[in-house]
């Protein structure tokens, strides 16, 4: 039922009304507003009927209408408030599947926004899902008319055990500008079970000059590394490189689909490689951050991180290789460890709230 309601809401925004026809209706309303209020109310009833018919025929047109004719906000909210629910209902919290999302604070300036949001177990819920740090899995969004693209990041702030609330700060920006008359914030899913573990990686069985295979890279890091241009710089013909060689050493099986696994360690041409399988990301987020410890106890991050996708029994899974520049004579003097991060136990709720930050002004 919840998925149907979410899809139903989303369908609002895919139907466009006839701007000329609706413009004439609004013009009549504004003209009669200078006369008698009762005549205006009568006309708005006509608008309500028209909107009601359009709702029945094409789900609803009001969100798009509001984008084309902003004054419809004032008109509908002032004289036919029942229809405002079809535009953007004013709420600040949403409870789905025993979890409440609460927008605590928001600051919008032109094309940037910062949101403080919390999640907690709903009153009367016996699920006890929010027990500490959770993850929003990059499934959050902020929508307003005039903003067509958005990007940003999320930062976990803290878990208040007394309130049973997990707090996040979300920073977003758009290519247009956020209009603060009404904005809609939502989160598609959260991961309620997070873990972090340090593990030393065994180097006794390093594979020298491992067999290699060609893949299409899905990402890289450490752009200051001398390795970066080798893997992500321009090729001989001047085009940007998007693929290359990784170790072909992993014996893949179904157990890797839902796990973070070190699949092998290899060394060739002055580069130490740590390969990991991160599993399928449909309902979880797993990654490892790797560190080299030299003979003096100094630590450093990997020089380059390569990522690509493979298929295991029809499931798409993610692989990484962590590359370290190491002289072969140093191999028996170093140690490697990884910080294994995992966020699992997905709850897909499609939480969504809509709220008004300031009155609309012409």
C-alpha cells in the first residue's frame, strides 16, 4: 500500500495542463476579486470543479500548474484549502514501517540547502530499529519548483540514546535555485545496522606477477598519486581512459554477494594490490579503507583505488583494488590493515515531508 501511495504521489508531476485555459480562469478570478468576494468564491468553486475533473481524468495537474502559474498557490490555499493537499501538503514528519523521520531544521540560500533530519522509532512501535548510527544510503532528495538537478552529501551527527534519535546533516545544491515557498524532502531507504572493524591483512601468501584481466573502471581515488594518470589519464590517442587491468585471481561464489571479502593480494612492477569484493549494493553498503604501516610505524593510505563491476549468478557485485607503491625489498617489512565498514538491514520506507519556509510573495 505504501509503494502504491508513493507512486501515486509521484504521478502528480507528469501531467501538464493547458496553460492558456488555466490562465484564463485565473485572470477571471483576479478580475472579479476587485469586485465582490462572494463572486470570487463562486469562481473558485468553478476552479475547484475544473481541478477535480482533471484529477479524475489525469490523476492531478496541480504541482505542474503551480510551477507554471505560481499565483495558484495563493488562490487555492486561501479559498479552497482542501485542494492544497494535492499540491504540497504541509508536514514536517512522516512515519512509515515503525520509523519516524523528522525534519528538525533547514536553511536554504539560492541554490544550496542544509537540512538537519532525525530518525527514531515511532510511538508504539516494537521494532526497535534505531539503536545507534544508521545510514541514509545516499537516497535523500530535496525538491522545489525551479530545481531540476541536485547533488550533495550526508554526515551522521550523533545518536541521542535518551531520545532514541539518530541525527544527520545533509548538504545539497542544485543547478537552478530552491524556491522556499514550499519544498519537499524525502528519503527512500535507510540502513539500520552499521558496523566498523579493523582487520590485519595477511601478506604471507602474496601472488607475484598475478594473472591480469581487463575491466571497465567505475572510479578511482587519490588524484595526486603518480599512479592516477597511469590508470585515469589520457590515452595515446588523447581520449580519457576508462578501463585497464586488474588481478584475475578471485574464485567467486554466491557467498560474496552479501559480504565484504578480501579476495587476494598480489605484487608486480612495484605495485602491491589488495583486491576486495564488496558484494551487491541493493540493500547494503560495504567498503574497506586500507592502510600501509612501514617499518618505522608510519601509516599511509593506498595510492590508488580502482573499482569495477562483475556478475555472480546473475547478480551485479562490486570489486575494488587498493594499490600501494612499494619497493619489493620492503615487502617483508610492511603491514597492511583495513577498516571494514558495513551498513545493512535495509528499510525501504519512502519517507517524505513537505513544508513552507516563508509565505509566497509576488
